[in-house]
């Protein structure tokens, strides 16, 4: 007995026997233009062209209100066991699904890496902060592929595929983890061109042409057909989601570029005590703090993971030794800062000063550098807190201290 397959609503159905096919022709489920196939045939053929079923179409069906355009024969590719495969997969829905996933997960993964490195590996964070954002996004693509594969294993879909209505079935009998991991990295290489813009242009055009011709994408050959034939409503929703995510990515990109410019740009800060100006990095935000005595100014840089305190105090008389004042400051800040070196003399902007280093009591991985200057009755001090120790951070900290003490006399 011959096993027949037929196409219904763009999906392959069967196997069924010839008698059952006759019944489905009678109830109108199979029409004369419906494509049929059985093992041994080279291609799908309309039902009307099969002699054993042609007589069932003597009476024409009722004339429809609007005659649908005749669809071309579905693409046929042989599979193991001699079965045929109908590919109902349009190129653009698959592109939108992938685009949504990348627009969503690249910034989320970048944020997660930035947050975790800022909390637990400041040196790595400071290196990431200096990387070009586009290059960093390309470096994240294989990690995004890994995450998408895990989504497919756990849920059978990804946000982009769920929105657009794309289904990627796993072959029966194969390990789902191995299949989806392998497929995602094949997509990254053969579809996205390893994320290299010029290469990706040609790889995506090549895959588009294969799908437009009814073939499987190169990374789907030999696997069950990917279903990507959504309604216009789904496609419209996908486009709206893409526009929203794209706008969000633009905002994040602008913020990132602004942070990069802040590291390179400068601003003028006027010391409220002496009214003298200083040129400091634009990355520093400055505000005055309320204190019981003297004046204190707070400097902070998110890009550098650094903070600084500038303190000023008018002494009751001249002649106090700088080391005496420095020891008094050491005791005053002992609850927040553990100074673990001796005071060492140095010159800052031509002014004799003392410096010691230590650790923050509250933030275990934050180092502290304390600098003391006493000129006459004027006592100045800076406490610079920093997490990490990159060259860019060290240079910027030194520039800030030099600029601040340049306004002290």
C-alpha cells in the first residue's frame, strides 16, 4: 500500500492511504491544486495530475469570491528514509527574529558584564570602559549565541522567535543541547559572518537567496524545516519592537560616547576658597559637602571608579608642623580609612606636601591616597578613593590632585 503525503496550510501532512485521500478530496480538504507526493517520486505534483485521483475532480468546487493566486510547488529536498520536506520559511521573518534577539541581548549582556566587573573586577571594568562600543558589541556576539542556544534548549524559543513566530524544531533522537549550540554558532559564522560588518553583508545575502529560492539555510541543511511564515500582524508587531529596541540602543550608544568624551575632555573648576581656577577632567562631578568645620568638596567619576575629597581648614595659628596635622587627619578618618604607610614628603605644584596610602574600611577593594599640604594657617588635604589601578585611572587621579593643589596658594 502506498503512503501519500500532501500539503495543507503550507505544512506537510501524512502519511495516509489512497482511500483516505479520496475521502479528503470529497470533503474539500484536498483540492485539485493540492500538491501530493509519495516515495519514489522526484517532485511534488498537483492532485489533478495523478490519474488515480483525477476522476474525483470532475465536478469543480464552488467558485470563490476572490480566486487566490496559485502558489508555486513547495521546495523538495530528500531526507533520510526517503521522506520529502516542505520548507515554509520566508527570509525576512527570520531576519527580524534574529535582529530582535541581538538588539535585546547584546546591550543586556554588556550591562551585566559591566556591572559584575565593576563590582568584582574593577581593573577589567576600566579596560572595558576604554574599548570602542561597536568592537565590544562584536566581541559579545558569540556569547549572545551561547545564551540564545540555552534559551532554545530551555524553552524551545527566544524572545525574537516568539514575537515573530519562528519555530526551529530539533531533530528527533538528537541531543537538544548539542543541536542548538551547534546551530547558533553556525548562524554566527555562516549567517552573521562572525559579526564582521563587511563579511556579514555577503553571508546574509547568500542565506537570503537560499531561503528566497525555497532552500534551507546552509546551517539548517539536513535538519527539520524551520517554520517562518508569520501573519502580517506578527510582522508588524516585530517591526514595532525592532524600532523600540533600536531607539533604546541609540540612546545607550550616545550615553557611552558621552562617557568616552568625558574621559578625554576637560572642564574648569574654580576653588571656592581661593577663587583660583583649575583645569580638571570632565569626567569629575563636583559638589560641596556640609561639614562641622572647614569646607569639603566632593569629586566623583563613574567612568574611573574613583572619588576624591578636598578638605580645607583654617588653623588657629601658624607654625603647625605638617606631620602633626597629617597624624590628626589620620586619626580623624580612621573609621573610614586605614592608612598603612608612613607619611612621605613630596612636592605638589611646587608646594611641600606629605602623602600616605591605605585602604577603605567600608569598601575592601578600594585603595586610598591621602595628600596633606600646610601653608601658614591654611591646611589642605585630599583623599582619593579608587577601585582598580589602570594607567588611565592613575594618570587622571594624579592630574586631579595636581590641579587641586595648584589653587591652594
